C-alpha cells in the first residue's frame, strides 16, 4: 500500500504580487464544505470568486490568506479531502486531479 497525503491534489497556489498574501484556487462543492473547516480552524480567508461548470457538482474557489497562514490552509485542504470522501464523494480526489491537469495543460499550450 502506498502512502497517500491528503490535501495535495485539491488546491494550487497562484503567484501573488503582495508579499504578505497567498492566493489559492481549490475545489469544493456547491455546498461549500471548506467554509466550516476554515471557521473551525480559525483560518481567515478572503474569497474572491467561484467558477462552476454545468457538468459537475464541484466548484473552483479563488481565495487569499495571509502568507503566515499558508501551512494552516494546506492542512485544511487535507481535512476537506477527507470530509469529501467521508460524505460519499469518492470521485473527489480524481476529479481534482482531472480539473487541475486540464488547467495546467491549457496554460502550457498558450
């Protein structure tokens, strides 16, 4: 059995011009399960925008945090992935990989 680290496939960090901020995009559901995790872990997050497609229940959420909260944010993504799997969304991890693979492939071809 291979070791799997939760929270490694469901978000990416985007370059930010402000040295004290970190910008992320992560995959959530239309019920925004990550919100409760951020509240419980007391991680201040500024939500920028959401993007959704009609053919999936998942939503891309763009947000920012203080640079010093990067590690806590990444850990919360692990909790989000586990929460998705426990709530029956067994396709979540693979869907995240597919979504981000599509994004990175598009940006490399431009």
